[in-house]
């Protein structure tokens, strides 16, 4: 939501966390989605807690969740996100980081009541594309060492399953946080980025 400052309305800002991984693709997709929606939002690559505090939404890309998680923790990025209640859209490694638990011992943000299984679909060479369904539409799922959902807290009323593939949950939302196991930034379809932007704007 736009925050009112002393002089006027501050521009809404989406930060793409730029620590490691597929950052530029998310930047481009977010810009494209903003253009399609015809809204006025600034997109910024962000690396430190101070930059993140001023964002209205954060996107965490795929990459190596152990590396990204360590930097998030060291830089106090997790604290900044929690304190400012900033919605996060996490893809692949980003999904892992949003969770409370994985099958590895690694720093996580724990923003969602989910437990994630890493590398559910095998190693890099087992990467694949498959049609999936999300928001009632067909979408190209690009899976690269993708995680899947191990479990979620069924007592939480704010959790929504967004997509399943092969019997497994591959996209889930809690509040305004969204975790998906595949890579929408590697497609031409801005559907999921548009959805997150609307969540950020609360429209
Ligand atoms: N398997 C990776 C991890 O858990 C994620 C892979 C990806 O983001 N493409 O860190």
C-alpha cells in the first residue's frame, strides 16, 4: 500500500532480492507485469535491510537457498521483512526460505507455516517443463531442482493451496506471502507476477 509521507504519497516499490540466483529475470517479469496492469510501481534490486524496509513487496528468486538464507540472516533482512510486515513472493529457493522447516539444517525466514522438501524433482539434469494449472488457467511450470511442499499447518485459516502437480502442492499462499516451487520468471506469462502485484496493492 502506498504510504503517506509528509509531502505526499510515496511511490509503491517492489524489491527483487539480489543476493544470488535468477534475479534479473524476475526484475524484467515484474516490470512487464506492472506494464500490463497499468499501475505505477517502482522495481528495485535490493541487497540490504535498509533498502528492504522501504519496499511494499519483496520477490525472492530461485538460486541456492542455503547461500541466500545465510545472507538474509546475516544482513537482518528477515527481521526487516517481519517488522515491516512486507509481503514476499518466493520462487523455488524462495519457497524454501519462506518456510519454517526443510529436510536440511539451514537458516530460513519462517514467514509461512509450511515445511518444504528440497530438490524434490532431482538434480539440475532432471529439470523439466510441464503444463500446470494455477488461478484457473494453464501455465508453463519450469522446474529446476524444485522443492515441493512436505506439509502445512492445517489449523491456519489464512493458507490457500494455489496449485498441485502430480499430487504434490507446488504453489501455496499464506496471508499475502506466496511460495511456488517452479520458475514463472523463465516463462513469457506474467500471470503470477500480476497476482503478487495485486496482493501488494491489495486490489
Ligand atoms: N534446490 C535449490 C535449493 O533448495 C533451489 C533450486 C532453484 O531455486 N532453482 O536451494
